[in-house]
């Protein structure tokens, strides 16, 4: 049995780990870099130069920052959960289930890192994943990313992609094809350097706008 002090230290390290993840996104719909910064229960995703989101994974609150107009929109966790529950009901109505990744038996390099190649599909979505088994601190990083993906409205897409923990390592690259559109996301870097708390705050010069109303069609 591991010493209790070691177990406590491990839990504290996982809870307080800071991660900065930079990805390159290439596709017909959008291209550029995306940065995800995680500190404790807070996650900031700089999706595009003009749009960022700040998510509290503990209560599902999501704040969207629109930098050009200097406004922000808060979506309370209760509302996000209600929307997510409705989306889950619709997915159950069409019997949507998270896809299972299938190994191809191929190994290819992405940059300098050797990866296993897997494929999966869900409806019109087809994907190829490149996964590295030897990525540093992968279990802690994957657990943090899964919390983020399940929080707020992001959980509505859970049935459209495999859980990250279902992959045999760290996802390095994904080619995602929906119909005739293909998007490729590649991991560029991961840093565990401490992140300033101010990163997760709304700038004082931004003004609040009311959250939009979401409507869902009744399941058929």
C-alpha cells in the first residue's frame, strides 16, 4: 500500500496542476491557433483571436468574451445543465452513443513523436486520431481535459466523439471530416508553468450582455 502522505500529495498535485495547451486548427471553416489554459476548476479557451470562454468545471458556469466589442455573456451552470439535459434526451431518442476508436495497426510520427493511428465514426462524422502513449503526465492532463469537455455546453457533444480516456494515450492530432468539410487539429505544446489567476477574470472594461435563449426541437 502506498504511504498515505504520498496519496495526499498526488491528489493535491492533480487538483492544482496548471496546464497551457496550444493547438493548431486547419480547416475550411476556421484556421489558426487555439489556446486552452487550465488551473484548478477554471478553464480559459481562446478559441479565436476575438472569442474566448471561461468555464468553471465545478458548477458549469460559462462566460464568453467577445474581444472586438468588449462584451461578455454569462451562462449560469443551472441553465447550461438544463440545455445539456435536453440535448442528452434528444441523443437518447435517436440512440446516439459515444463511438469506439478502432486501432489501424499503423504507427506514424507527428512531429518528433511516434503515434498509434486509430479511426472512429459517428453518423456523418469520420475521424482519424494520432495518439502518443509516452506523453509526459498524460493521465493528469487527460483527466483535466475530460472535466472541461464535460462541463457547460461542451457535454452536448459527448455522444459524437470518444472519451479521451478511451484512447491509449495523449491525443496529438485529429482529422475530423463532416460531410465534405475536414478539420485537422494538432497539438503544438503543453506547459505546466503556473498561470496567473487574472487570466480567468473578465476585464473591467467589458460590459455584460444577457445570455441568449436556447430552444430545442421536440424529439421525434
